[in-house]
C-alpha cells in the first residue's frame, strides 16, 4: 500500500489560501477517483475539491472553518500498490507527513493542514462518486459533571411541585381548579405556600387565551460556528462599518404611474414578445438609476482607502444583493446602462438563480461599482443598508404601500386619491459623498420614477 498526498491546488489568480466550508469525507472513508473531498471557499467563489485517486482517507487538513494555504496538504489517501506513489513522495512531503504524525494525537483527532501532491493537481469537474462511510475511531470522552438544574425562565406561574411535594389547597380551590382544567402544580401561590382562589384568578389572567400553557416552548441552546460565506459577510460588514462613516437619506416616491406602466408592459407580452420575461419593479428602478448617475458621478464610484484615490466609473456595474441559503451574495449586472428593461429582467433572474444554486462564477460576484438591495414585500418603511465596501453608496427601495394623498385636480385645486407610495433609501460614504449630492441624486431619481415615460425615451 502507498500513500498519496493531495495538495490544495491553485484555484484562482491571486488566491493564496482557501477556507474549508464542508468536508465530504472523514478519516477511514473509502473514496473513488473523482469523488468529492471538500468544498473550499476563496474570496471569489466556492470550489469543489475532487480526488484524483481511489483509496482510503488517512488524514484530513483540519475542520470546517480552518484556512488552508495554496500548496498545503489537504488529504492523505492510502492507495493500492507500492512504489511510485509510496516512495515517490518528495522529501518535503515526507517531512510534512512526519511532522503531522508527531503532532497528531490520534487518527480520530486529526485537525490540521495536510498538503496534496502538486504533481497530482486537483480535479474540479462536476463528476461525482460514492463515498463509503467507515465508522470513525472511538474517542475518549471525559466525564462530565451533572448540570445543575436551571430555573424556568418564564416569570409567572412555574411548576413548584417538581420534587413531588403535595400542593396545599382547600377542597373548594381543588374543585374549582378541576372544573377549569388547571393543574394546581402549575399555579404558584402568592403567600404561605397554599393555593387560594386569588391565585387561580391570577393564573387565569396571566394565561388568558386558553390552554393554560407557558407562552412558548424552550428550545435547545446552540453554538453555531461562523464559517464560509457567513464569516465573509461578517468580516466585510464589520470592515465597512468600522472604516466608512455612513449617512442615510430617505425620500418618498409616488410609484402609481410606474406600477401602471409595468402592468401595461407585462400585459403587452404576446406573439413575438411572448418570450419576454415578466417585469418586476427592479428593472424599472435600475433603468432609472442608470439614467440618473451620469449627472452624479460621485455616487458610481469606489474608494481605495490605502491609496487615497476615488475612482469614478463611466459604466454601471450594478451589484444586486441576493439572499441565499448560505447568506447574502452580491452578483453583478455588467454594463447595466446598456441593457433595456427586458434584458435587465433576464439578467436579474439568471444571476439570482446562479447565486442561489451556487453556480455563479467568481467574475459574476465581484467588480460592482454600486449596489442595490431590496427586500421586496418585506422592505419595510425605510432601511439604512450597509455599504458594500469599497463602493461609496448603496440604494434600497422599500415596500410599496397604498395611502390617500392630495393630488392636483388640474384646475388649480386638489382632491384626495389612493396612491401607491414607496420610500427610496440611500446610504453613502461621507468621506466621498456630501449630503447635498446624495439628496440631489435621490430627488433626480424620484423625478424619473414619478414620470416613468421618460425611462423609455431616447
């Protein structure tokens, strides 16, 4: 039998390390060639590592959340045969193996970085192989002291006869409790340890609504390790709030006409236009943003803190905050200013689907110059979104609501109408964008939103 050391390959230009976000094997498993070993996450994407050989897993490079350098051992696999793979290890690989064996307590506790042979490379194709699970070696468990009993967190009427003590109450109180379906053990007496009618009244008042149960069910405490995309989000958001002096501006927009135009455009789909996607509000808002930005170049920019340079972009590469099961991702609509409503709708749907199923490419998740974030019907009255650093602004449309408004009757008077209203929020980097600039940009954006025919004009 020989040993094959699988090293973490170069998985992207400029990538020096990657984080382990999922293991598909453990020590003792049998893996087939092209079988999945692990998912590794870089700054740009998550990449599946696949085994170039068949064999039994002897060692793995640590646990989920650990960071592995490019070229470092990832998995050690025992393979059939002798010679080439057994004796063919480079001296440095043998030294690494010996160091790992010396530092590792036992095979079940291997939690460190093991490097894969560079000559073997790494397969990142979509092929899959069955992994046969072997039972892990038993681990010594240290005896644990019994946990002390915890008090019930629900303030009010907790069970006070948990130790089996007899509940003190008069026959009349017991009869009344029986008629009401109340267990006297659930009633805490106000004084003297004896349940009285007043205690039943207080219990009924506290548990109004029926059932006489605690208002909630206690769940299990959990410790969730912050890894992968969630850790990237945490680090990026912390850096953004730590280094960027945010300020927010919110304006109310009447989107009644915009919604009417959207409904008409969707209704017109048919015949030659039947392949056109259904329009949501987002393509219309993006078009309005792209039409407004040329007059406000300081909004479509990125700030390099280290160099002290602000780059203002002519093209609009619009980041689109997208919620996925793993967390928030920001795929990028390239050259949004060159796309019409239907093209934007297709690109929005394509990128959102790619982000959610994990197929988005690294260049589709980087390089944005401005970001839009929308919670759709959950948008709330107003938001103050966190800037996607190193950008200098982020725009957040909020929920559309219907309210009565005074509108002109066309003859110098006013009348009350039901209108559809939406608040538009913007957060800006005050080092680069002044409050006047942000307010002026949003006001210009509002004029386009409230006069939507201008969005279709040349």
